[in-house]
């Protein structure tokens, strides 16, 4: 097949899923990435992977450049020159609308698959500024997927769509995400885009409670608007060199491989890809009981789940894991087994391929 993938080239989960999917598909198919910059994980010499940059010409009349139109035009161009069978867009806004426009402008029979990732429908998509077109572009995709049962249900409840939604979860390559070494000093890790809904301040406060009792260090990976407030909070709590803000890291597998605990106290999470990467690396996760996280982490088996904002309980769970080697070992191993059973690239990518085939024959 010839498959076009439209995604954000950022460090966020939807871009990562799109890249890993494309890299895996390219073992057998031709894959064309379309975005305004080359996605960070797309380093490959596989000539079945092609990248097409969307150019947004500046024009003094526009306060906001119309990216949706530039993307639609690029999709048309890529379809016409490469005869794509499928356009798979990740994140509805504005990708699904651009794909719809491109499809309408062409006689080609290219089909659109849209993957819902979370904030595109749960947060941004519900805003009246976007909702009608989000609803329309979901309904008019040829196939729709969501990354968790939670997100599917939530979308069906909040939007008037009749188009069925297939759940296909996030996935990881267990060969890449695996345990390496562990040291005397415990490493606690958090990875996110530092948006308010990630509650990074909670990570710092929980760590403040842990470090009083366990020799440990906190690695915070990512960039975003709540990074500076979190840095100031760490200083105020006197955590100093015990907290390491690492910024965006291209390959998080090395840090996860030597981590002892992963913290994800999000307000909202449709799946939690970073938690899955930690689990594959045999790292127990302490997270919130929200969204799709309970579909990934089983409370008391491969991690612990608590209510949003319940920092005392989360700190208690963290201390349980950090002070009991046996428990940590068992939980880490169970987490990896869960990943191997349900969430590996080899198990999940064929589900997208089957969906493409069903979509093409419909
Ligand atoms: O986590 C983020 O805010 C980034 C966001 C994205 O769209 O890039 O992630 C969403 O998609 C990921 C991949 O499917 C999911 O694993 C994340 O749970 C989801 N984030 C939220 O729902 C907040």
C-alpha cells in the first residue's frame, strides 16, 4: 500500500505514535509523512519513507496563516504525485479537516483514516470555536480510531457522530524500551509536554515527600509552559540538585531503562504513552485514575492509581515501591509482561493494516 501520514512533528504522544507506526509500516509499504517539520523520531535511511514539508507562505495581511489550507494543498499534491491509497491523520485538529478538503478536491479514491488522540476531542475539540468542524471531519472520515475505550466512549457521548470508532491502543517496541542498570540512588522519572493538565507541580511536590525518606533523584523530561513554574517550585522546596530538568530528549529509552519509578499525575490522559514506555522498561508507574490510564496500568499489579491531586496517597505508593526491592521487581516484571501481551509494535501495527484494508474495500 501507499500510505500518507499526517501528524504534528512535536515531542507529543500523537506525533510519536504516528512516527513509530510509519517506521513499522515502511517494512512493507511506502509511507509518506506530511507535516510542517520533520518529526523528531523519523531518523531512518529506509527509502520507503518519504517526507513532504508543508510550507506556509507568510503574507502581511494575515495575522494567522491558514495552515489548514496549506496542509490540504500539500495532501492534494502528495496524493496526485504518489497515488496514495490511504491518508492516515493523527490528531483531528486541523488534520482531518485538511484531509477532507483534499479528498473533495480530487477525483482520486484515496480514503481517510483519522486517529483521535485525546485533547483533540476531549479538550480543544469541545471548544465551540472548533466543535462543529471537529464533529464534521470525524463523521466524514472513512474510518475513525481512538487510542482507548475511554476516548471512544467519551467521543461518542460528547459528539453527534454515527461513524463507528475502532479502538487501537498505543504501542512500544519492547526491544528498544527495556531495563538496563539500576543504581543505589533511586531515579524517579516524569515525561510530558509540561501542559497544565500534566500537573508537573504535583510531580515536584510528591518528590519533595519522597526525597525526605529515600535517597533519590527526579528526572523531568520535556518542555512546555509549566516548566518554569515547576523549576521555581523545586527551588522553593529546597530540592536543588535532586531535581534535574532535562528538556526535550530524543531517545527517552536510556533514561527509562535506569529508572526505578515513573510518575504521571495527569488531570486527563486518553492513554498515557509515556507510562507504557516506562512499563516496557520494567518501571512501575504511579499515576492518576483518569481517562485511559486504568486500561494500561492495573492498580496494585503493575503500578498504582490514585485520585487526581491526592499527593499524599501517590507519595505513599511511591515509597512502597522505592523501599521494597521485591515489590518493585515484581511490579516491573508484570508491567513488561502486560506490554508484551497487548501493546507491542508487532501486535498493534497489524491492526492498523487490517483497518486500512477494510477501509479500502468498503
Ligand atoms: O500528552 C499530550 O498532551 C500529548 C498528546 C498528543 O496528542 O500528542 O497526547 C495524547 O496522545 C497520546 C498518544 O495517543 C496519548 O498517549 C496521550 O494520553 C494523549 N494525551 C492526553 O490525552 C492528555
